C-alpha cells in the first residue's frame, strides 16, 4: 500500500543531482512497475483530474517504451519528470532532478496572444540588472530555434499542444530551460526592433534574511524573502510589526514567495490582523473506500487572533512569483477583509499536495490531493487581485507605487 504523506514544505528538497552516472544496468522491470504504480495513484487521487483530458493509456504506452530506450539513470529520471509535465500542473513534480532537468521557474512570464508568445510579466522586484523595458515583446526564438517550434518539441507526448492553456504552460517551461543549456531569447520589441536577451545574465537578488522591513513616509513595508516555510519567520515578523506599529498603514510584499511554505507560518502572520477567530480557506477532496462511490469531504480552516491586533490599513503585494502558501495567505487576508490585494495573477498552483515514494527507486513525487478555495467558494488558483496591475514597464515598481498611492488615499 502506498502511503500518502502530507507535504508542508514545497520545493525545498529540490536539488541538482551532480553525482557520477552509474554503469550498473537499469532495472527496467522495476522502473515499469514504478511508472504503472505512479500513474494508477495519480489516476485514483489527483483531485483535478476531472478538469483535464488526460489519456492514461497513452501515458503508459509511450513512457514504458521510453523506459525500454533509456540507457542510464539520468535518462530514467527524466522519463518520470516528463510524465509529471504531461499534467501541465506546477504542483506535480519530483523531489530531485539532474543537469538535464527543466528549471522550475524563470524571471519572465509569457502569455499566448494570436499564436505568439508575448512577455506579460517580469519579476521586477527580484531583478538587479535589467535595463530595458521588455513588456509586450514577442519571443521569436530560443537558442536560435523558432519559439513556437520549441513548444511543439517540448518533451511531452500525450497532451494537445494546440490547447491554449497547455501551450501557455509549456511556453513558460521552455523559457525555464534545462539546467545544462543556455537560454538566449530573440525578441521582437514593441518598437519593432530585434534584440537578444540572455536569461542567464539576468541577476536575481539572493536574499539571506528571512524578511526585511522599511518605512516610506509613515507607511511600513514588510518583505517576505521566500521563507514562508521557516517557522522562525513568525517571531521575526512580530518584531518587524512592533517596529512599524505607529505607521499609518502596512504593505506586506509576497512577490518573492515562489517556494511556498506552511500554514503554521501563514496563520502566524494572519493572526496579528484579526480580533476574533475567522475562516480563511476551504479544503475539499473526495473520499472513496473499497468499491463505494466517491463522497466529497470539505471543511473550513480557521485562524485565531494572537497578540495585539494591528488595525491600520493593510495591503498585500502579489505577482506571478507568489506561490502556494503565499497564495493561501493572500486569499485568507482577502477573505477576512483584512487586506487589499494589489498585483497580478499569482503562480496559480492548484490545491494541497501530498508526497508519494516510489517503491523500487529513491524518488518521490508530489501531486494535489485536495482542492483549496477562497472563503467565498472561488478556487484559489483563479484569484485575481481587486486592484490589478497590468504591468507596462519593468523598469519601475508599478505595484509598490500603486500600493503607496492607495494607502495615502485611505489615510488622508
């Protein structure tokens, strides 16, 4: 019996496997058993399966054939990685990878417009050295290859790459790129000039601290540095809040929470902004035992007040790099009417994930087994900020500027 283990820390265990390749022959019989077991487990427990057209027979046939062709452990691991990509769901992944694996994210987000891939969002809050506005630029090529062809050749086989949702998901995986390959984009700029952009030359800020605080005018800003999984963040957040207690309003910046986190930390933060116990999200999943029917089970999760309550206006900044528990914290504060949300769509990572260990190899995969909802019943992944920032210029922080403007209008 495969044991499902609740995941509380997303992506933290991912690392590049740099070990030397083994010369021991692959145990292909065991690999096939693991593949079949993995597909059956996902078929039985993946809570978003009804919303996707997944051809499990195609997956079994194609990837069993790929196992037959595999020459070493590196190729075998990639087969399981490609299987997870067939579900075009960022919450389905392996716990390890190798040098030929695809990265989990890039500093750009692409949309699909009239059959072309266009830069819609740039991770402005985390980039040090991008000195040109590339919003609305069309991606023509990657590493000299036509970009639309690169989407078509992405190493998945069983889903429809003409589907707009799938195509956009793959486009963003393509610009993530493999760890061992360059990522040079050829762009058609809005002024119709052509330029090259080397994504690996973009400097992403590395944050060693759990969080930081600052004050602009008399408004506090607490920035979470992708550490929503670190339980020590609660005490540090409390200290920041005390330092900013006399401010006229507060901005909580969650635009760098791409790795997710745990609900203990999120509830610890939310608890400082309410005066009574309040529901902040809804969980739903299907129970099924023996040969009985699926029966939906659901519950509301609550957060209780803790310490003295900060009652001034609060704004939360979010973006395409706000992930998982960052998304949960956001919809929670919105659902409790305790913050105004400003930004773009978030990562749209679906549901609550569990981990499963494969039987015959040292590999774990994760996938969603429960759906998560805003307290108003809307799926978490569909959340759109009430004040939406249609990014126009990655050379300035449009979301932060808007947040300060809104706070000033509320406190005059």
